[in-house]
């Protein structure tokens, strides 16, 4: 069964418009270093940096040193 839309040519704009109404964020993880098992390749140790972008209404622990930023998903 196919989803029927009144204006299928505008579905992408409607979808992006709906996304912009949601409280969304972004998580960026950067691997800084790791140690893999030489036999099976599984990760034994990993060092990474995590960067969170959250909605303004999301309360973070002040020990995390939050700072204001624009969510890159909607920064066009």
C-alpha cells in the first residue's frame, strides 16, 4: 500500500518543514585513538570525543560547560 499525499511533488518540503517543528539535536563522536585485537579486530580500548548539540530547552549539567550554538542540521 502506497502513502497517498495530496501534493506528492511537495512531500520533501512538507517533510523538512515537519522536522523543523521537532525538538532535535545532534551527537558527533570523533575517535581519537583505539586499540584493536590483532586476531579478531575487535576494539579493546577506545578514546573518543563526544559533541552534543541539543535544543535550547534541554537542560545540561553545568559541569559539562554548555555553550550556545546553532544546530548544523538547520543552519541553512
